[in-house]
C-alpha cells in the first residue's frame, strides 16, 4: 500500500514538473513574439510599479499591481518579479 502511494506521488510530481516546463517554454515563446512585434506590456502598467521596484518597495509594487489588474496575490507576485527581471509580464486574466 505504501509503495502504491509513493508510486502515485512520484507520477504526479513528474507530470506536474513537465507541465511547469511546458508553461515556462510557452512564456518564453510569448515573450519572444511580443518583443518581435514591439509590444511592451510594461508600458501598459502604471509607471509607479517600476518606480516602487527601483526604490526596493516590492510589496507595495505587488499591492499596486493587484489593484491595477485585479489578479490574486500569487500571480501579482510572479508578475512583479517578472518585471523586476526586466521581462514582459503576461497579460492578466
């Protein structure tokens, strides 16, 4: 019984890892397409978000991103970290 549970857990983790890899690949492709078309999603966000990041106020930047886009905390954090790395955030929704 324990081996069966362990085996199922390993299968779930493998599938989840593959899904995360596929998502990361899709995000890189989307970033490349946006860049090729000259679309900068950062320009559609309030410049205050970037300014807050420059000031080291990441939490405030996440709060403002949430207020602006209506996304949840985890997604806002991920997107603000994407902006912080200099990449284009994904479209909310």
